[in-house]
C-alpha cells in the first residue's frame, strides 16, 4: 500500500514532541519555581527573582536543547520532508521527492507504539532517545492505512 505526498509541518512536529515531553516531565519543570515561591513566602521575597530567573532563563534553554536534540534528528527530517510512504510486510519504506535524500526503511520491529492524535499519527520508534518518533499527517491515514499500520506493529510484537 502506497501513500503519495506525505509530510508534516515542522510546527506540528515540535508541538506534539513538546507536548509529549511536558506530559512526562511537568513536575521537574514546575517544582523549582514552586520551591522558590514557597521560599519567597517563608524566608525572603528575593526568591521571587530567582524563580523568575529559572522561568525566563533556564526553561527556554531547556526547550532550546529539546529543539536541537530532537528537532534536528533524522526522524524529524523524515517526518517533515515530502515523501511517498509504502507500507509493506517488512516495514515502512520512505521514498523522498528530494533527489538528495536516499530511500529509507523503518522496519516493523523498530516501531514501539502508535499514537493517534487529531492531526497526526505518531509512530514511536525504538532507539537511544526516549522521544524518537515518526509522524504521518492524519489526513492521509484512511481506514486501510490505519489497518496496515496496526498489522505492521502487531506482527513485530
């Protein structure tokens, strides 16, 4: 089964990636600011300045590291670039419209999970990084493609 002209916008890719990261790590992002707020009430008001420094200096740096670590990964490039997607028994074959890119195959056993969102279908991939994912726009995933993806993941596990 082949699906032509598949790509996800970069803003959509990063929005879903940041949502996954924040859903898993929201406590580590909120806790330092909350501790500084409590210390500002009990000890000294100057801890509000420390909380603002954490919020406006350190948090954007963390998000920038997220962007460089995940946003510039090969999987992000595969998701964002225009391609045709062929779903076969061995996995997903990506044939890019840009002639500088080679064909790539995502094997069936490399896919850990499939997450359906309203505008994208996220294929969570195995790898060294926790949030390694390949995204397909939901507009190209008709019931036949969804069934083929489910069978692909089911036979791998």
